[in-house]
């Protein structure tokens, strides 16, 4: 992500909000400072990423990123899990979990 941010900073060198973000991250995060200093610039359009979700744990998801023709600064990324993988099962669990109706809005359990 730092390499993508560096790429965007190169495309928009006078963007004050981007400069502010990079400055804040540089001050507060030692890892970011090291990664930023590497000066890597990437434009990945596909691959896989590893995540750790607080409920379902580790996930490995494949992604494809598309640049939108009307606005090259916008990208659409689609993430999918490999069929039959533990990541697919974890995504199904999350999908089922968010579909559960929330009955805690002032109602008692015995109603």
C-alpha cells in the first residue's frame, strides 16, 4: 500500500492532503518511514493479499484492480476467495453473520 501511495504522490506532487497524510504517517509510524524510504512504486492489477479479520481470523484473498476510464485516479478492486478454501468459508461466515437481524434495539430476550 505504501508503494501505491508513493505512486499517487508522484502523480499529484502538489496535493496538500496527500502531503499531510504522508507527513503524519512519517512522524507516527517507524515502519511507514522505512517503507517510504525504499521508494518502491508499484501498480499491481492482480494478485493476492493476506488479511487478519478480528472475528474469522486469517484470510487470503485474490484481487483484481481496474482503473476507471472516466477517472484514472479511481480504482475498483474486487476481492475473491479461492473456491473450497478456509478463506471462502470465513467469508461465508461473515456474510451470514451480517445478515442476522439485530434484535437488541430495546427489546427483551423474552419477547
